[in-house]
C-alpha cells in the first residue's frame, strides 16, 4: 500500500483496503463517513491539545486520514468518559497526569480494557535554581534534602501534576519521604519560576519547554535533567549521572477503544509512525521543546502497563487521592 493512500478512519479505522485500488467494503465506508472524535484531556491551548491538533493537521496534510474532530474534555473525567463510551470513531490522547485521575487502587491498571496505539512525544523535566542560589550543584541539593527535608521548599505546577509526581519520585530516589519536603503548587511553570526567584522556594521543577526561556536569559541555573541523556544546549547532568536513578517525561500517547479491531489498530499505528517520521513533525517537536519519544505496538503496550504501575506508586507515596 502506498504510504500516502488515505486511511479511511472512522472507528479509528484504517480502512483503505489491503491492496492498492481494492474496493472499500460497506462497513468501512460507513465508518469512514462517521469520522473520528479525538478526546483530549484539558482545555484548548494546553500541551496535550497542541499535540493532538498537530497530529491531526499533519495526518490530514499527508493524506493519511480525514474527518478528525478534536474534543476537549475536563482532565479529571476524560479517561472515564472515553472508556465508557460506545460506538465507532473514538480515540484519546493520554498523558502522564491521566493516571492520576483514576481512583486509588486502580491506577496501576488505568488503561486496562483500552487499546494502546503509540507514544508520540514528551517533555523532559528540569531541576533548577535561581542563578544566584547558594545551591551550587544537584549533590548540594540532595544533601540538603537528606539532612533536613522539611526545610526544603520546591516549586512546580499543580498538585498531582507531572512536576509534583517528579518531585515525589525524586525524593524517593534520594531516600526521603516525599511528604516531608514542602511542595509549592503553582498554576504555571512561569509562576513556579517566579516563586523560586522570590524566595518562596529554593528549587523549581518544570518542563524543558516551560523553563528554557528563563534558563537562556540566565535567570535559572539547571542542576539536572530527567532525561537519560544530556539535553542539547544545556550544560547540566542527567539525574542518573547524579546518582538519582530516575527518568521522568511528561509523555503524550494515542489510545484506541478496547473493541478496536486488529486491522484498524495496525493501520492507526502505521498512521502515527508515518506522521512522526515527517520533517514537519520533527520541526514541531524542536520548536515546542517536545522530545521525540516514539514507541508503538506491543512494546508501547508493555511500557504503558509498567509506567501506570510506577505512577500509581508515586501518587500513593505522595498521599494523593483522585
């Protein structure tokens, strides 16, 4: 099949027939006419929303799909609504915080009964301090955390969000109860950076894309990054280099319904792969500070199960309740 042949997606569907020029069956035509609803947790303009609209735009431009509607739903109810919905044409863009919307006790199996398709991209986290901070290195920060965790204030975005989860896992990696240090929850990464600059917090956690302007301006100094490798343009070690054995990315992934037929799953995965292989997608990732973390198929399904279990533990360690 030619790569640019339209996938007649309806139930999420890839229904351009198996051979070039083959007739599309009645079921495929009906589903193609119904279109796709791509459910996105959070409001228009959020990172998840921008990833979803970028995926839709490039898939349509590359003639890989047609008729995709992006539907924004409240973050705390999006997964439950998606899992409970019936009928064709359903996909969802999930992210790290989606696990936190599931009731405690069920977070480790948050995506059970749902079809994993592909992890599209993500954002690595930065551990940073104001440029004039007396904390000269990650080791110095870690020593302070271990010696007197209650005296340490760390700023990040909303409670239960990726920065808070990262904070909890980081504390655990240092042998510290994550409920002891003080977490300053802010509405935005910019507000968190301001909290550290104003003396309300010693350290700020945030996404690479959210903090990089402050770093470039010299307002913040990066102590470590949560990626497995150093990030281009940043003179900062990884957490692994600092003996904090932790990776953490705010990932975005595409999910299908549990009743998605195997052929449709394979074609949707092929669509995701085709989009993420384009120069336009690579440029979007570079411009927005998104890391290209593509993974699909059974490997992605296995990773998602492990990640959900890891996040479930992190939420529990922080004492959070959905």
